[in-house]
């Protein structure tokens, strides 16, 4: 059922309840036979951003991984699991997040994304030389397993954004650097990756999501939902509907619409949208104004009329992970702690994304405070 999105209630990570909900969510959109054939090599692509416990809602929950492995195996598929975390190895993050225990018990290999290759044919509209891990192209089927979370740069990290993890390690930082401060360019790159990879099935872990300062330092929120679709772009749009925000508020959606994608009707099956809408949800503090001013004026007003990462020295443990991940290398350590060169900062917020202590927050400039310039969700 191409273009369909299933919504299924699931209030717990109890393995039996999750397996039951997974089966129903997949059956509603055509059944596992529509996606996996006997002998298929099936790559499971979870969100392995950072190695925190499942209760922190940073990574795809181990119960989801277990259930999908079982369903794939029952249909004769050969599952493997892979991702490229923000920092560290997939093996280490999987171990800390409880996923390795499940993978070992289910005899499912975990592969590191460390073999970058150009796609055999370029399907990107704008970015045509994005290197993706070879494991993606060796798989017969890709099952995308994102976590429902907020994101300081993209608003939300869902189905389309989760595919960015198929770009191996350091190359992700390079793409952040290329996109610079223009979040729309970054969204265009994400949509191009979606074009290249085209997962067969996307299942969103929304049983417990993350709100606030995601995708690593936000707060868990019980949502009680699983969503599944053959198309992550369709799924992302339905999440916007569930949250009561315009679909264009998610930049990847907006970019896709401008390219003529995702505009056809989406069929929702399972729970009715109006019965499971999320009434209270805290979005990240996105702060950005761009009045198409001349470059020299933009530079002068950059700090005043944009948001920036700020380090809480009393919380920072000087783990230096932010220094390691910073694409333009503008984070330095001095005798007082950490210092950011805001003149060169590209506002990718990778430092905030990866900080294990939540010591880096997003703060608006004085100009935005003066005019009340909080970015409004697109109407």
C-alpha cells in the first residue's frame, strides 16, 4: 500500500505487546510479504545517535529491534543491523543502549558504517556526490527504524532525517560544514539521501518519544504510538498532523514539496488521526531570521539575529566530545573551560546534539529577544 501510513497504539515496551503492535502496523500496510522475501539480506537502520539507556529515549528501543528481527526472520529474511552514530562505534552505542544484548540474543550481526561509496546511480536533485555506506547498497531491503524526537536544527528527527546515519562517520560533519548556516540546504541534502536510499519500510518508535532539547538532551514523553509506512516522507507528514503543526514546518517536507514530492494523498490506516493527536508537546527553541540582507550586514548581525549554542560551565564535564564533533572546529578549550568562536560557528548545533550532560543549550541573540523573534511554525 504505497503512500499509506499505519498508526497503532502501544503504551509499553513489553516485548510481547511491541511484537503484537509491530505485526499489526505492518499488516495494515500490506504485510511483511510486501517488503521482505525469503533469502533477502535486510538492513535494519535504527537511530543510534548516542549510547544512553533506553529510558532516555535517545535511541530506537531494543524491544522494537527484537520484534523487527523476529518478523523479518519469520519471513525468511536475513537481518543485519547498522548505523553511523554521532560519536563512537555502532557496536559501542548498541551496547550502551541495550541493543547489542538483543542483537546477540537474536544472532543478528551489527555492522559498522565505515565503507563510504558513491551510489551506483545518482538520484539526488542537488547533492549528487554524497557517499553512503556500502552496506546500504549490499542489502536487498532496508528497514528504517527512527525514533520520534525533536531536533534543534531540523525541528524533528523522524523517517527522512534518520537516513542521514547511512553517511559514514566523519563525512557527516563534512556535510554539515557544506550546508553551513542554511538549514534549508541541509534539508535538501537529507531529501537527496532519501532519494538515494529509498527504504522499503519505515517504522517509527513513538511509544516513548523525546520533546524539548532533542535529539540527545530532551525529555522523554509517553506518546503510545507506532507508525509504519513504505515511505518515510509520508510518515513524517502524518507526524506533523498528529502534532497539530503544518506539514511545511518540517524543512524536509517543505523541500520535498518544492520538488513536487509527497503532494499526493496519504492514506492513514489503523487509528484515526483525530483520536490520537498529541495535545501537548514541547518543540525545540528554533531561532532564526533571514531577511535576505546583504552579506556584510548579515555578518554583523549574525549573533544578534540568530540562535547560538551556549555552554553551561557548571554542568560541563569537559568530556571534549563537542570539540571532536564540531564540523568547522570552532570549539576550543582554554584555562576557563570551553570557548566557541561564534564568528565562525555555522549553527549546525552538532555540539548540542552530542553533549552527554545536556550542558549545551540553544540561546537566542539579543536582537531576537528585542523583537520577540521566535521562529513561528509555518502556517
